[in-house]
C-alpha cells in the first residue's frame, strides 16, 4: 500500500526509514521499534541471501542479548573461542584466546553462515514491531526541513515506484554506500587498498580440541588468508591481498585462489583435501569512510559509513554497535529536536573511536614488526590481554586500554627500529 508524502505536515508516517536489512539495518530498526518508534526497513534482496563476513566478536554477544536473539544465534553458530595467527613455514601458530582479555565476561563469539544470521536479525526486527519490505530498492532520496523522503522501487510484481517519508533516514545500505555515494562524501582510504577472493570448501580440517572453532589467519608475501570453520564440514577460506597481486591473475578466479594457497605452505597443507562448494567470489575497492556520518535528517550505520579491512573480524560488530548507538541518537533527536546536534556529534565520535582503535593495528598488519609481536606475544604488563581485548571488540571505552596500548606501540616502534638497523628481530619468529 502506498503511503502519501506529507510535505507540509510535521508527522510523516514513519519516525525512521532504514535503507538495508543487513546486521546494521536490522539492529537499528529492532532497537528503535523496541523504543516505540515507527520504523520501516527497505531491503532490496530477499533473505536468506549470501553475504560474506562470517566471523563475529565476543562484544557482539551483549548486543544479541539486548535484541533477544542470543539463543537463535547460538543455535546456528559455531563457538569461536579465539583467533590464531601463523607466518609461512612456521611450525606453530599463536592463539589469542578471548578468555584472556582484560574483561573476559564474554569469552567466546560465533562463526555464522550469514544468510541464516542476517535472516534471524531481520525477522527479529519484524517481530519487534518494525515494518519490513523486502525486494524494495531505494533509488533516491531528498531532504526537507521536516522530512526525509525516499523513492522506492518494488522489485517484484508491478515494479512500481513510490515515495515514502519519515522524520529520519538511516542509511544501512552496506558497501553500496547509498547516501555517501550520492552526496559525494565517500573517501577511499589511501592507507589501505586491498581486495579479497573467497569461497567455501569441504575437507579442510579444523584446529584440534578447544581451538576447533577459532578463525585462523595466515600471513603470506602478498597479504593474508582466513579460514573460518562453519557447520557441516564447511570452511570459509579467503585471501586478502594488494590489488597488484590480483592483477597477476591470468586464468579463472577459482584457479587463482587455489594457486595462491601454494604461496603459503601452512595453508596449502591444510587445503590438501579441500573441495570448493560454491563459486569463487571477489570484493574490491576495500577501505573507505564517508567524510561525515550524519547530516540534516539522516545518518549512516555500519558499512554504509565506513569499511575497514576484515582481518580482525570487526565488520559485523562495528555495524551492530554503531546501530545500537544510532538508535539512541535518533531516539533523542525524535524526543527533543533541541538535543539533535549534540546527539549526532556524540554518535560520530563514538563510531569513529572504535574504527580508529582497530585501524591502528590494521594499517600495520603487514609490517614485519607487527608479525613479530603477534607471533611472540608478551605476557608482561598485561600487553597481550590488552591486544586480546581489542580483538574481542572492547574498543568503545569500556576498558581503560590506552596505557597498555601505548606501551604496545612503543614496542612496535622498537622492533621496527631494530629491524631497520638490520638486527632482523622479525626473522626470529618460528
Ligand atoms: C571479504 C570480506 C570479508 C569479511 N569478513 C568479515 C568477518 O569475518 N567478520 C565480520 O564481522 N565482518 C566481515 N566483513 C565485513 C562485513 O561483511 C560487513 O562489515 C557487514 O556485513 C556490515 O553490515 P551492514 O549491515 O552494514 O551491511 P550489509 O551486511 O552489506 O547489509 C546492507 C544491506 O543493504 C541492502 N541494500 C543496499 N543498497 C540498498 C538499497 N538501495 N535499497 C535497499 N536495500 C539496499 C543490501 O541488499 C544489504 O542486505 C567482511 C567483508 C568482506 C568484504
């Protein structure tokens, strides 16, 4: 049914329209509906649908509880107790066990099949009172002093477009970056420009015992590989590398991925009996951030605002945590417009804080000094616990991490200096 646009009224039909029903959109919609707000989610696909990004963080868990989906996620998920890291040819891998974080109150996370996970979250938004329309693509938007109005196309049936209005527009369109692309706000990250190639495989052994659900990260000369154990003997395996390496491909994408395994003996060995289960996919144009996260009557959440390299499995958590903050910000704006400027500025600051904390590690991930420190984690002065806290997602100020992280930065600079002097600290890894 079409909703008329009330250009001269102060009360359009929705308090908020959310573009996109991924983790960010479903979370902000559910939380706003739980606050009694009238919310509409417009999602262009129909769930369940494939999505990459299967490894979650422990700090996701409190958000699952808040949404009331913890049991459902646990049912479809593989328990992830930590992350392990390896360098080529090393006889051992280093395990970062979430139970050793400074505040290990959530000592594990989950690996999930995103089609199932995203459907749980979207169905939950519906159950919490949000209106959800799938196969509904937002084509355009405009802002007036009182409203945000979107043009939506029904991708099924009549293919008709209609206009819908709300007091706030929330962009959760993921890497489509709907608003920031339309307004020219999107800036590629000059310090990080990678691409990924990935597939699901059977016949790949998991780690032993307690480590069976861990994500494995392997450095190699052109980037890094991930292995994420899913259910039913499925392993998500992907490679993230500099675009220059991807340009060396002269055959099919599947062959290129399999040939790339040979560049990292530890990966090659684990993939010896692997069989691909799906088509090999790629994602490029990696990291970006919009120049601002909000404007008059709109704000962005999750990948619609920023995308950082997935090496620490931070994407879904950042998406859902920013959605949690966004729900509070929009609720404040709706309740008391005089507080809107402050609420939006606080929202920007909170989201940027988490992104910056992960980014410091990401920018240096390929540096030999970082490899050395990850492969030889120091138990002294709580340094390892601080790094594990970051890897758990404790990046929004809950724990006072900065003194220990500053110390870690000093150690990083020292290892770099020694390497620069030719003392080769980074070679003493395996
Ligand atoms: C190679 C790779 C590996 C990754 N690995 C991990 C990982 O291991 N762990 C992790 O946490 N994260 C990972 N990520 C990141 C993760 O995928 C994202 O951060 C996460 O999905 C962001 O959620 P979102 O809701 O912001 O966006 P999305 O999940 O992308 O959802 C956006 C939704 O908006 C819809 N949409 C878009 N445009 C429109 C429109 N105009 N109208 C209507 N609907 C629209 C889309 O159909 C989609 O459903 C990875 C990413 C990549 C590229």
